[in-house]
C-alpha cells in the first residue's frame, strides 16, 4: 500500500507540474491587456471550480500517509525476524512519530511558527469545531432557561425566588458565538494573521531596525527616510512615535549621514536631487531633539568626508550650544569656506560679525577660515563648554581639520588676535606646569594653597579677557571672566590637559606666522593628565615677542 501511494504521489506531482505550465502558457499569450486579463480570470475561476487548490494540498497528505504506512509496516515485518533490529527500528519510528506530532501541534500553540503538517489543519478544525459547538449549546441552554423562567413568572403566575439570566450574559454569549463562527470560517491562516496584527508594537520597531541595518543603496535609504516623518505623525498607525523611539537614534542618524555623504561626494548626483535629499533629511532630524544630537555626535566620525559640505546641517547645528553642534558648524564652515549664502546668517550669529565684515573676510584670502579657527579655540575654553576628557580626541581631530588654511594670507588683525591668544594660553599652561603640581596638589598649608589659587585666578582672568569674544560688553566680559576663573579652579586637571592639547594643535599656525620660531625641547617637565607624572618629551613653545603683534582693538 505504501508503494502504491508513493507511485501515485509521483504521478500526481508530475501532472501538477504539467498543469501549472499549461496554465502559464494559456494565460501568457500575446494579446492586449484587457484580453489577457479576461483569459487569466477565465482559467483562474476554472481552477477554483475544479478544486485545484485541494488537489495540490492532497499531494503532501498522500505522501505523508505513504510514509506512515511504511513506518508502521517496517517494525511489524521485523518483529518475528530479529528482536534487536525490531527494537532499533521501533525506537527510530517512535522518535520520528513524536517529532511529527510536535510539529503538528506547533502552529496551534505558537501562531508565529511556520512548522506545519497536513494534520495541523485537521486538529485546528476539530478544536475550533468543538469550541463553536460548545458555545452554541451553552447559549441554547441559557436561552431555554430564560424562556422557562419568563413563562413561569409571567404567564403561570408562579413566584420564582431565583433570578433568570441577565441580558448582559446573553449578549456576551451572542458575541462569543459570533466570534467562534468567524474563527471557524477564517481557518488557521486567518487566526495566525490576527495574532500577528494583535501583537505588540515592539515587533514593528524590531522590523524597522532590521530594515535600517539591511539597506545600503542610496535609493533604498532615500525611500526609507522619506517615509519616516509621515509615519511618525501618522494618525492611522498606532504607537508610531513609540515605534520610532524604540529604534535607536544611531541607526537613523547613520542612515542620514551616509546618504548625504554619498550625495555630496559624488559628481553623478544632480544638485536638484541633493537639495531634495537635504530637505528630506532635515525633516527627519527635526522630529526629535535627541536625534539631532546623535547625528551631530556621529558626524564627527565623518571628518574629512563630503557630509560636511551639507550647509543645512550647520544651520540647524547653529541653534544648539553643545560641543558637537559647535564642531559641526565649524567643520561645515571650513569645508564650504563660507561660500554658501544660506550659511551667512549662521556665521554672523556664531562668529559675532556683521554682514559687511563677513564679506570683507571672505574677500581676504583665508581670513574667514582663520576667524572660524579662532572662534572655535575661544569657545573651547568658555565656562559653558566644559569639554569632557572623552571628547579630547574629537577636539584634536576638529582642530586638525580647521587649521588647514594659509595663515599668512589672512587679515593682519586676525593674526594679531591669534598672537595675543597664543601668549595667553601659553601663560596659563606654563603657570599650571610650574606651579600647580607643587603649590596646589602638594600644598602644606592652607595659606599656600589659597595663594596659589589667587595666582591662578588672576592669570585666568587675564586669559579670559582675550579668549572671550571681544565683541562682548565690558560688564559681560568681566562676568564671563569670573565664571571662567571659577571653573578653571574647579577643573584644573581638565583645563590643563585641554590647554596643552590646544597648544600642540595650533602650534602649526604660530610657526606659519613666525617662521623663525620652532618648538624646542621642554625646558621644564610637563605634567600629564594625572598631575603626578612628567612627560619630558613635551615640546616647549616661545611667546610672540613682536611688538606689532598685539591685539589692541577689534573692528567688529
């Protein structure tokens, strides 16, 4: 019997393949569109009328029946021949049967399981039928009891001391009966679909995260990012904001940066398409503040790439006051050289210059790049910046990118500002190097400690007078100087490391303006970040002693 069924399955499989090819050949003829639609609909209805889907489902069922018969007959044939072989075969057949049984029940218990056998549908129909019949019988019993109660209490006038079933119970039973009928009509596939639709919104977040990880083509990223703002503000999708909040900001920001980097770096992308993608990415970044902040942080990994030609990124970064936003604004200014008119309002606000002064610096060689460089250095030591040690690598990379200009082809006024700033930073660093480790960290008396603190405060206030933007009012400058001195005293180690880092990075500009001055060997040990170790290889720098290189005023 097993052999007969197996051969029948083989023949049926061959016939199904031939029928499928015949259907494709008949429906794929060369006709006009409406004629092809009519032919396809004609044969599709014929397939449904002749129960073709049932024939297809019968093939694996027959094959499974053939296997069952074979597995049932094999141990029986060995029972009287060899008991050892019989035991081994019976164990194998039992293990296979148990596995088959587990696979059969899996879709009934776990609706997200794709494991399935032909018996799964039969078991599900049996289960659903029993529940539907039980619900109908229960409702019939309740309705009968309600009618009996009504007859006894109203028509016969018999006093009944117990209550009949309430209308609420009857309504619930009616709803339950209707739900069971719909469930039985839909089948197992429909129930699995309903389970998927009723699942938690977190599955959508995981699917969206997986999609971001798998996309790498520009048109795919563009389509995905273009749909995000509409999805975020959708009134039809439930929990849309929670879904996008669950998706890590790193994934979305990386997608935005990668798309804009490739768009701005390639000469094959038209300007109109660049503007379209820029506007689309800005809409994505404007959804959530933390998404903008994450984008600013991740953009620092793209230093030197085309993403810093993205002028609109600097425009939105100019609205924030944090370290990453300042870096983005400075880097975009350096990469675009301030030539984009859309960047002008941001530059006027960030650099503190007027429109005529901005245009004058744009016309004077690399003066605007020099001013951008000076502004970033000044910002680093302002009390509100408080650059953490973990950001020192980013500070170094940004300074390296900003110093790529010809300092000799700039405004003399900016050169004088740089020399004044250089001397101030050098004074602070030298004082911290010579005094701080011994007088502050190892002070033997409170009086000695207070004297060193006063010395540092006096020095920092003088330093603040040139590092804080000269456009400030005197009262504002004095207030900021006091704040800077206070923060400097509280964070001596951090500011010492920061000023040393700044000196090492901007020394190339000083050497360009003073060719005769070269860094030499350290004349005194320079402490490390720990304030208890020396680094004798740290170079020493000389002050600018040219009288004409003194910043006495600011035309801004």
